[in-house]
């Protein structure tokens, strides 16, 4: 799959969004601007703003507020990354040193707050209570997801149902908000708006589940983070949850101990246990199911290059692990 095909329909829009992001990062405090720009320039696929642009384009939106909405979504996402890396004590993201490792925790948290605040300033400029309602709700749900995840660090008793709630809140919610608000901004009818919200939700779940697989099967250089990072932090992701439930007793005890302890002392043995249990295949199957549900939601769209790109994006979510 050529990833560029997904971005081509909104290539010009992306240029304008990136220009807007740069302008709205301006601050009278140099360190704020420096850290914020570092994060925004650090790469990544810009999937969430991409969802805004493709969704608005799929409904033939003619204004330019979708550029501002895309920038708002990117600022919200970048703020959560800053806070995440502090909470997780991460030192690598997208192959680069994290802001907290480079400048310290306190500046990272405060610049994250700045980005949230700037996002809400721009949200007000959109002059839509409906969009503000969706995005303010999304930020609250994401914060709850972060706390849920924090509460369950080093908890080997986390169920699959509980885990799916965590990743919906923490990851899929902003995907959902991006496509939901993109459709709303473009004046789609209620059925279409609802379908696009569901598209984003299922797409976000698919991406996160594949990330869970790549944490045990991926390439550190390609991922921009280290294999086994989730285990090192004591996070019981779906591959471990399934392996504990369906592997042998020895594997179950080994994984429970590793989650409680954190670290990577038993990584090789756990990688074998995860493989032997079939948990990576199970997790990939769930990701593929969510990607298929996302694609089904696109039936509400007329045929267009934007719809094709949204379909390819759902395929890409799963293809990354092949």
C-alpha cells in the first residue's frame, strides 16, 4: 500500500494546517515555543488532523475552518503526548528524545497545559457549541483514560473488557472526535455525523491494538520506541492478558510476575510465551475486526478520493504489522 495515496487528497490542506500550527505556537515565553515546536516537528503521521481533513473533504466542505479544527486536534494530541511521557517516564518517542528527557518534567507538563489552552482558544474561534461540546467531552474522557491506565499499572488482573475501555478512552476517543467534528463542521446529516464518529472510534481501536502487537513483534527503529516498553512499565496490554488466560500455568505465573515487577528481566521468555499462546494472532484479529467495522461506516459517504483515502487508512491500521 502506498501511504502517500491517503494524504494526496488533502496535501494542500496539510500545508495550510502546518502553517497555522506554526503561527499559533507563538508565545512570549521562549521555552514554551521551543518545546511546543520540538514536539510538533518531531514527525508522526498526523493521523488525527488527517481525519478532520479527509472527513470534511468527503462531504465537500468549502470553507477553511477545517484547517483550524485540524490544528486544534493536533494541539490536543500533542498535549497528551507531553503529559503521557512524563507519567510513563519515557525517554524516546518517534525515535527522538522526549521533551521531558530533554528539558525536564515540570516544563513538559506546563507546556502541555499551554497547548491544551491554545487548543481551546482556537476552538472558541470556530464558534460552534456542538464542536466544542464534542471536543471538551473528548478531553475529559481522555484524561479519565489516562487515570484508568495509571491505576492499572502493575495490575495483572486487568480483564480484556477493562483494557478495551482504557484504550477507547485513552486513544480511540480523539480519533472519534476528529472524524465526528470533521463531519459536523462540513454540515453532514445526523446519520452521517454519527457514522463518522463510529468510524474514528473503530479506527483508533484498530491502531492501538496493532501497536500492542508491535510492542512484542515490532522493530525498535521503525516504531521509534523500544520493543517491550509496555511490559517495562508494567502495563497489561491485550497480548499479555490473552496469554495469561490461554497459555500454560508456567507462562501465566511468569507474565503475572513480570507485570507486577515491571522491567525487562524476563523479556525473552515472555516473548516466547506470548507467541506460543497465539495472543498476537488474537490481538491482530480483533484489530482487523475493528478496521472492518470502520470501513463499513464509510457507506454513508459518496464516492470520492477522500472516501478512498479513508478506506485505505482503515486498511493501513492493520497492514502496519504485516
